[in-house]
């Protein structure tokens, strides 16, 4: 049995679907089973990584776990996993984690590293997936795209190498179901460096409607983001975007090495999600 946490999320949902399609015994952990839209064939259990009392039932009979990183959940999860006899953990971490420092200065890297460290010290077999910018981040522009032909954003010439969530999931499924990935830390990106301006253009091509970018003052964009994201995370994201203006994004071929095929392009992602953005 494989337990998928974060089963209603972008990556966890694809992990779950791929495992079910391949015929594996899969259990999905979700806070609201009655509202979750999960594929037929998956067992569904109510629970939450931040509610330790729900973990023993969720982990009963489980051999492998796809672990979504929830801040503050590491110790309770590790104890419950060891008690349940779990053998393998594949964790969705972040490329922000640095192995060359004792203290992570990036808040995103810090909370992922805390969970990585707890899992690595547990004696469980582990694999850490460390994706960079998610292509799904484009959904933050969806309301603007649906409302008109202008996307207002800060740092339009900041570059990333956005990765398709299905590629992250596919690497995760390999690590969950195959040997040879124990102890691996997999940094992952998409196959090409693209500015935010490039991404807006490609989205426009996918939906059949030209889009243009208007640059938003960073201070105003920061104020808007603070309504939904903690300040340290916002400041870290803005620092990375500011530093990437005029630079080529770092591209890593991990997806191709693990899967034996090239990573999906951002244009493929935009085509896959065009209906969500129209």
C-alpha cells in the first residue's frame, strides 16, 4: 500500500492518478474526503499531517509514502511512520534547500530542510524531490487573463525554468515504486529558461488570444501578495525574482535522466491547462 499525502494538490493529485492507473494499491490522505475529487480505485482516509492523532490509521499497512511538506509535522510523521512499519518515503521538497550550509537563510528552504533532516535521520529509506518554479504558479494570473488581455505583474523580465507538475509526479512515482532512488536528492526544473513575459506570451498562444504585460511596481505587488503569503516568504520570492532579471534560469536535466524522456515544455503545460485560463 502507498499513502499519498497532499492528494488533492497539484503534484499529489497527479501522483495519486498515476499510481491508480498503474494498478498500485493506493490510499489518499485528505482533510475532507466528502469534498475531494479523487480517482476511482483510490482508498480515501480522513486525516491531516498537522493532526498526529489521524496518522496511525492512515499509515496502517503502508509500505511507502508520498510526503507533502507541512511545516511542523516532521517529528509526529516520522514517529507514526516508524511505528507503522513504513519502509520508503518520497518527499516533495524544494530546490531552495541548500546542502552546503548549516542554517538555511531562505524561509522556504528552511522549513523543507527541517522535514528533510527529520526524515533522513529516521532510518527510513528516503528520496527528496526538489523542484524549482512550478508552471502552475501561472494560475495566479488566471483572473487577469480571464478578465482581459493585460497581465500586470512585477519583474516581468525575471527568468525561471518552470516545471510541469506532472513531471514532478512522474519522478515521484518512479521513486515510490522502483528501487535505485534511495538517498537521492533530485533538483528538478523545466527544460528551458523563460521570463515571466515569455510565459504570458505562451499562455496567450495556448488560449488563442494575444496577451500583453504591464509592469507592476514591486512595492504594490508585494502588498497584494502579503494578503495571502507570509512576509518572509514574499520577501524571499521577490529577492529571487529581482536577482534573476536579465539572467538565464538554471536548467537541470533530472527529469530526463530519471524518466528517459525530456521534461515537458511550458508550452505543453499551457496547452494542458488552457481551459483553466480562458
